[in-house]
């Protein structure tokens, strides 16, 4: 009897520890993640690792999402198979290890749970820590970024140090709004949306603005016709992902007509996509190896037509193009399978918010980050975890 009581007390203590970690990490995530975007990875994956250790102390294992785990395993297998044909084998091996770590971190993070009462309390407090983070961002921006200077940002374009945090905050915003609506805090939900919108407009992240705008458009459509929005998002993603190399070939060919009409960074990306899409068509099935997009050859006749691109170790700034370049059609197909799997699971009253988050994520994936950026995957997994903890209909 006494042993059972001691065992129960130990389990309660470990459960309290796991929930305490969950609360602590997600409370500090909005302000710290905004100020230092890369911190999403150590915070969230660290939470996952420590939570698993506490589970192991009870001789338990976390319930892994098997379909997601299978897709991750197959993707790693595709990347491993590509090592033999990689043009940068050492880098591909390093990126494979990084991708394996990201996969494990995400799979261990997704099953974490929190009691409904504590989740409601957490979201209420997260609203205020998000406001604090946005106030810090606003003051630092108005004062010409003294905080980022202290943190050691580059002198030239230091405001871009907030870009990753702003994009991640957009992903986190959608489940937070849904939770606030679920708890009856409708005005706070609207205020959060307004504050994040103002921050994106005040920041230097065009990707953040585009991701937020895409999410809002899809939310508006999904609020009226969620099934139609889901089907359209899935079909549109499949069509774009599978035909993207051809579209990029066409778009990059129009860049001379766009000079002066769009920012120089847009012309630069069109130049990058020009030679990247050409390399895709040379190896559409096998790819050039994970991480090898930075080293694909650029032909002299191509360089002669570029203004900004010099082919010197730059990533594609489009994850789907990068998937095509590095992993070929098999990698693209598995990434698309993950998107369609997530879309197929969406049900109930919170579906419009989840569709909005997916639209924001897909938009960002078209414009920024390498596929092995750990903080990007951590932000996606953190957003997904909050959606999973929404109350049932």
C-alpha cells in the first residue's frame, strides 16, 4: 500500500515537472523567439528532450505519430540514398544528421500535453508575454535596434535579425487566436492579430507580411467554406510543388521586364531560381544531394545574364525548389504527402485557423529558409502542438 502511494506521488511529481516545463518554455517563447529567432529550436526541442527523460523515469515512452514518423523515415532514406550521387558528400552527410535530429525533435514534441485548465491559463499568459515581446520589438525598431546591436547583430542590415522571429510568430499566432476564442477572450484574439500585423508591417520581413496575408485570406475563405478552402489549399499546393521548376524557368525568363518594377532582391531570387530550375531539369529524380543546392554548377552563359547572382554558395530561398534540387521528385512527393496528411486531419470549428496557419507556413516555405533550418521546423511543430491541445468541439 505504501509502495503504491510512493509510486503515485512519484508519478504526480514527474507529471508536474513535465507540465511545468511545458508552461515555462511556451511562456518565454513569444518574446525570446521574436528577439532571437533561432532560439525556437533549443527551446522547443530541449523541452521535448527533457520531457522524454521525465517519461523515461516512469518507464514510459511518448506516443509517436506513426504516419508522420513514417514520412520522416522515408524522407531520411531518400536523403541517405542521395549521398552516393551528392556533389558535396561531406555537407550532405552533415545535413542528413541535422535532418534526423530535427525529425526526432518534432516527433517527440508533438505528443506533449497539458491539462485543459493549465492550457487555458498558459494561453492567457502567453498573450501578455507576446505583447511584451512586441513592445520590445517596437521600441527597439524605433530606436534603431540598440538591443540587436548589443546581441551582436550585423551592422549593415541589423533589423533583419527580427525576420525569423516575425515569421515564427505568425505561425504561433493562429493557434493562440483559436485558444483565445475558445476561452471567450474574443477581444484579445482580435488585438493579438492586429498587433502581429502591425509588427510585420513595421519589420523588414517581406516573407512575414506575405505569410500573414496568405493566412488571413485563407482564414476568411475557410470561415465561410472550410471544406472548399481545405481542398483548394491541398490541390493548389500539389499543383505548385509538382510544376514549380517549369514555372520558375518561365518566371526567371521574364526578369528583364521586371527590372525596376520589383525590389532588387526579387530580381536576385529570379536569377537564383533560373539556374536552380535548370539544374533540376538535369537531375529531376535523383537530385544533387541534401544541402548541395549551395554548390550546384552555374554555367558561364547563365552568369553572363545575371546582375546580382554570382552562384557563390547561396540557397534557393524556396524550400520546394530546394527539395527538387537536392532530393528530386521523391523528396518533393514526401513533403507533399506530409502537407496532404495534415490537411486530411483537420476537422471541427478550429479548422479555419489551422488552414490559415498552413497557408502562412506554405507561403513562407516558398520564400525563405533552407529545408534543414531547425528553428523553422521547431516553430511549425510548436504551432501544431498548440493546435492539438485545442478543446474538442
